[in-house]
C-alpha cells in the first residue's frame, strides 16, 4: 500500500489509487481531521476561559507534525487498531454507535 502522501498525489495528478488505498486514506484523513479539530477546540476553549494554554503557533506545530508523520505512512499503518476490516474494531464501533444513539434519545 502506498503512503497517504503518495495516494493524495496520485489523486491530484488525475490518477486512480486502488479502492482499498482510498478506503484507508479516507479513514486516516477522518482521524487526522478529528484530532486537529479537538486540538483547536481545546486551545480555543482554554483561551476563552483565560487559562494557560499552548500558543496558537504550538498548536500549529502539533498539527503540522501530525500530518507530516501521517503522510509518510500508509493509511493502514496510521489508523492502526481502527482498521475498518477488523472485526474487533467493528464490534467496538457498533457499541459506540448504540451508546451515542441512546444518549441522543435521552437528550430529546
């Protein structure tokens, strides 16, 4: 499997990665964006509360380094235990979905 960076380059160049490469790339990029959003939200909320927090440049460094590492690995390597083809992961995902659905029903 190609690295995430290679898969993105293939797409940008008008090429077509394999279906599996695309599946795993989507999962990896979803994970990356979730982590980025979490870091940004945490930093912003601490700033609003006037608590000591890393500077925005430090958050930028963390996000940049995370993406740099991810782009150099295959998406399958990066997502690790969150492999959509892993039955154990799918079982955990189904439990999590049921938990969220129950919580949302309770919020109504």
